[in-house]
């Protein structure tokens, strides 16, 4: 706190001691104008009354909260009755005291006066609450405040009866009569039966003397029998031995301003640390200089928070997951919580619940009855207690549920309601408190169809058929299936297992090793980058979809402004050249659909340098695409899970219809033969295997994060193995199946144009927006088939986009749980941000940016993430540990030999080979004949690094933390192990939050988990403890 701020506070406290006129308000409308003042010792506030000097005193230590404005029931009622006005809110404040049982509602005459009272009182409250026993035991003012509290006649002394009553009523100390007499006489130097302030301080210290600590010190102090309770002292060596061997003591060092969250625990190892403790807790200066700790200093040290019997990191975080029955725990509970006053004639008041919750109560009671207006009420039946709406209570307590304690809140509802109003209770609880909970799939079919939609996308329709004919035709099936079942399916099952086990999306799921927590955000960024440019494809689909509602397709002829002199038009196998009389040759075919896509849809420029301004038509389509995505995912899986019933199944109807239509066209057989004709020499080429791996990872969305996100919404014991097998089989089948629909129609196009299939077949966007539209334009009923084709592409794209968007949104909600109540806002914000980031791709030069992102954002970083996933599960966390986690969900370890081979052997080997081969054989991407400038390639590599950078960054951060924590001889059993190995062991272990997210699923080895940071590390290494939640896995190859 700055010197100026301290001076301002002292000035404000001085003014409060002088006092000021405040208006005291009551609920019945009465008001009293009184001069309130702060006691000169800053113990209490009071006010003057005309008939007596002192009115009721409100002690600072009894004040629970200072609340500004009209945010209380009393002011709310006064506002409702128009006794006060909304303009007066800036003058009002309320004081809650006596454990929220009493309230004082005040108004000032000006804002400055309220500011001074609120700031001054809040400072004194904070000052009082930050003092623990170790701080206040030598705080003279705090001790004397008890004297003033017990001094009924304000004589600044305390008599024997007053002292005895003070001990019993205020300090809850009941001493035997003879003991009290002895202590009082020992400190009453004048023998008058009255203690002065100095004598009372001495009385307090004698009272607080700990005989039991004297007996403890005798065990560890040399020649202790020769020392009395007044002279016994510990030297540095004796204290260090006591702290290390008896207390197993650590020192807490805070790493941020978040007092209860970010801290490290460091063992006491050096004499310098012990001397600092002596200087801090020993009240005698001479003993401090000699490095000695007296009995008083020893008591002060043990009373300090960080030296309490309960580990301080346990008191700041839940140290038990409460998986046992509730009657196994001591829980702070409240009976008839709603009663604010008399049990016969009081009010049911929501403030009573806040009073209980803020005092740390975890069980609150609600006696619920039917309300006259169809809304349940809370009241004490058969009395004169005024009822209160059940919904108003839930809304009122929702912000305060976890302010005082992170432990679960149990709502004990005594139900006297009808079935109809019981349903209303359930609706209210779900609507108001359900925002804090993570969603689950309503039906298993929604999960299955969402996986189908996520896995089966545009890549199956426009990418696989082209990749197949380009890389060996039917022979491409062999490398494709090998990669599919050695990398794709194992990763698919691994990510689904991890997501369902942790009930967390990719950003929060990888906590089985502290070092690799960044892997989750790396996969999430992969999805984020794909999500940006993927919706551009959906925008193109929308553009063509709307353009198809014509009698004649716009790209079917060459008499338009976007056509050039090089345009070629086919009609009954005859080639016509636009303005052929001005041309000498037409050797290079440029067809109307190509010019329509380049010159009309994209308005393509000549380079990335000439990117231009976004096209309004494409920008509107992009906006519509993000609106569609936003509307479908705005309620999370509750909305997207319903949409997939159509979007996941409709493409199969269209593909089947296209196959039936395609095979009936002339030339279809030639196209299918070309698609399936094997070229066995291609299998030997490494590029073919890299292409297969690219297709598999992109098609299945592995190492991107959507699978973890979708599986995280499953019930903990859902049979996802069945879904995994069916979905991967469907994905594989659809890729091959779609090829028949594509190449049958391309064969027809070849038949009609007379060109070989190699010239009419294109890959990626070229297939969807040039080759296939050209084929549709010469088919009978072309506009109809164009409409359903582009609508199919639209549904395929939307399914995948739902999954990519869910990765980032779920990651934010899992990491920052307070955002869950603002889920709609987060979703809308995500869609808006992605829309603006994708807007440059709608510009004339945007196609070059699209190709750049497509080449860089979804290849190299994906293989790197896949390799790290295999290594993390198989060797760092341990294959056996992960299979045990799967057993918890499925009740068995299914296909264990298969997963062992693929996760531990084939998967890591193949992914690392493909990764390095891709890097070595990487060629700068091109768009047609355009070669990208150096800065564009630098931008591409920046996209690759933007995701992967999270892995080393968080790893370095965790290693630094581990280095500090393990920098000690506190673990004597492993003193011979180099420090860097101790650091690696600690950093490789699971994070404290690892395991099933839901309490009801934390059983078995997760059933009782205290602190798993330093104490877990110490327990595992020192004792080889097999009862801990995480054992040192032998697969880490560190035998300790």
C-alpha cells in the first residue's frame, strides 16, 4: 500500500472518529437521524442519542459485510413503497453483523460521506480478518479491545466478575474457580481485584501460556531438565531438526496475487530459513540475536497459519472429493435456514441463506410448499411466518454458493409440494444452478450422429476420391487402410477415452502429466485455425446453393461478363471457343465453371500482394455461414445434438441418389474403372503414405480436439468403444463409397467432352466448385442436382464446423468455469471473432490465403501432436495406468493387445517418421502457377508454431516450478538422485486436478485424494506407497 493511500486512510479514520450525521432506515419506513462515530480505539461504531450518551455499539470484529446501494430486502421494500427513490441509491449502504443475523441500513447526505464510511469500515474489517492467531496474540490493541468489551462501566479497567464473564461469554473459556483465582491474583499486582490495561495484557499472556508445548520442547532441547518454563529455548539446530523430522514442515511461497490459488510449497532446509523464522516469531530481541526460540516464540510459530496441523494447501483447496456417504463427514449444516427471526412470526428471508453460506455452511434447509400462483414457496407451515418464493431464494443465493468455501452445497429440501410444483422446483434448479454444470448428451444417438458428422465431412467427398486416383487408384486403399488402423483408429479411441474419463475438452484434458498440459491447447489451436478457413468453404457452398435456383445454371455457358476469350464450351462432344474468330488456337481448355469460380465468385487477383477488399456477396455468405453455425451451437450440444439428426444423415441420401443417377449415365463405367484401377508402383513412394496419413487425420479429426470435446459430454460409463468402431468404419466406408458418386459423373463428363478423365478430375475446391458443377451443368435436370449437391456439401461442412467450434468454446468454459453461466455470450463472441478473422479470405486475393492456411495449419502440427499423445499415454503416464482408467468406465480393458501395439509401438513410430518426412520433403505450396513470396511462407510457419508453441512453453514453466519444489535435501531417500531427475519425476506426474471431473465418478484409486503436489511426490518416492492415487509407473524407466 502506497504512503499516500495510508495517509488518506488515516485521515478518513480520523474523520470517522469525529462522526457524521447518518440516517438510519427501518423496513416499516421509520427513519432516525443520528451522529454515528468510530470508537477512538477503532473497535466499534456507535451513535449518540438524546436521552443517553451511548447507544448500541457494533463491533468491527462482528461486522460480516458492507453492502452499498439498495441490494437488500429492506431497501428493496422501501424502494417498492416509494419511500426512497432510485436516485438515492448512491447514498445508501448497509452493515451486516452478528453472523448476518442483524442489519443496519444507513443513508448519508452526500456521496463523499458514504465513500468515507464504506472505505474506512472495509479497511478495518479487512485488517481484522487478515489477522490469524499468530498475528493477534501479540497485538496489544486486539487484547485491549477485549478489555474494553468487558468493561461495562467504561472505567478502562476490568473487575474480577467482569473478567470471568468476558472469558466465558466472549472467549468461550470456562476455567475452574481455583485456576481463575490463581491467574487473577498472579497478575493483579495491587491486589485490588481490578486489572489495569497493562495487567490485563499480562493476564492474557499468562492465560495463553502452553504447558503442553513446554513438554514438547523438553524432548528436543539439550539439557531440558535444567531449564524452567520461563527459560527453556531452542537453538537453530534443534529447531531445524524438529521442523524437518517431527513436523515434516514446508514453507508456502505465493507466486501471484491470487492468495488461495497460486503458490509453491518449499521444504525448510537451511539455517538461514530457520533464523528468519526465529526473527519472525520470537518476541525477545536478545534471544533473536542469539538464534534462540523461547516458549512464547515456539507457541507463536505453531499458531501461525502455515504451521498449523492441517496443511495450509488443504485448507485452500478441497482436500477430499466427498465420494463417501454424507454421514461420514462433519458438515457445517443449518436447520430452518430460511427463518430470519422468530420461528412463529418471523419472515422467510433469502438473506438468511446468504448469512449461512457466507459463514461456511454447506447444508441449507428449505421447507417447500405449494404456492397459490403455481410457484413453490418456502415457509414454516402452521405458523405466522411470512412465506418467500422458492425461485427468489435460489436466484438470491446463487452468487454466494462458493464464496466462503469450495466444497459442495447440499440443498436439503423438505418437500410438501404437488407433482406439478415439484417439476417447477426441478425446472428452477436446473435453469438457475444448472449453468454451473457441464452438459451431457440427451441421447446416445445424438453423440453417435455428432461423431458421424464430425468425422465425415467435405474431405470424404472431394478429397479422398481425388487422392485415391492421384496416388495409385485402387492400390491407394492399402496405405490408407494401414494408416487408418495403425494411427487413425487408435488415436480416435485414445482421445474418446481421455475425453469421457476427464469430462473435459482438449484444452483441459491433458493433465496426466504436468509437463504436457500444453498439448491440449496445441490441439485446440489446430481446430481454431481450421475453423477460420473451413467456414469459407461453407460460404462458397451457400453462394453456389443460392445460384443453383435458376432455370439455367450461370456457369453452363460463356456469354457472361466474367468469361474471357479463352473460354471453351462443350456441346455434344464439340468444343466451341468464345470469340473463336480472334483466336489462333484453343489448346489449353478453360471452361465456364472455372471462370465462374475465379472471376465471379472469388474475383481472383493475380497475387497475395494484391489482396484487395472483401467481396460483399462472399462476405454476406460468410456471415450467413457463421449465423447458421452460431444458431446451431448456441445452446451447446443441446441444440447441435438435435441438428445432427438431419445434417449427419442427409448426405448419405444425396450420395446414394447421386450414385444411382451417376451409374445410369453413359461413360460412368469408365469413370469408376479409372477410380479403382490400381497402380501398385505408387505404394513404394513415401509421398503416398504421407498423403494417406494426411487424409486419415483430417477425416477423423484426430489431434484436433473435437473427439475429446464430444466424448467429454458422455456419461462416465457410456460404451464409447462401440461408437468408436462404428464411426471409424462408417468414415472409411463413406470415403470409398463417395468415390463412386464422384467418378461415375466425372466419367460421364469425360464421355460428353471427349477429354480424358485426368483433365476433368480435380482435387479439393476444384472438384467441388469447378469439375462437379461442370458435370452437373451438362446433366439432364442440372439445376435440381446442383441444389441437392451443394446442400449436401453445406450439411457436411456444418457438422464438422460444429465440432471445430466446440473445441475452443468448451476449452474456454472448462478452463474458466465462471464463464459457463455466460455460455451464449462466449459462443456469439467466438463466431464474431472468427467471422472477422476470415473476412480477408473473401477478398480477391483471399484464395491464396486460403491455400496457405490449408497447407500449413492442418498438417505438420497435427502429426507432432499425434506423436506426443502416443508418447504421453504409453510411456509418461503409462499404458497400464490408462487401461485402468478405461476399466473404470467400461468395466474391462478391451482389446488391450491391440492398443498396446498401436499406442506403444506402431503409432509413435509411424507418426514420427511421417512428421520428419513431411518436414524434409516439404515443398512451398503453390496456387496454380503462383508461387508464394517469402513472407507468406513465414506466415505459414508462424501458423504451425502458433499451436506447437504451447507445448514447450508450458513444459518450461512446469519444469521451473518443479525445479524449485524439488530443490531440497528434504527427501533423504533420493539424495543420490541428481536434482534434474527429481525435477523430471515431479514434473511428469499428474496434476492435482487429474482424474474424473465429477465427484460421483471418483472411486477406486481416485477415491481419496488429499494434496498431490509436494506431499504426493514425497510419499511416492520415500515410501513406495501403492495406496496413493498415482503410483510411479515402471514404464517411465526410473527405478527408484
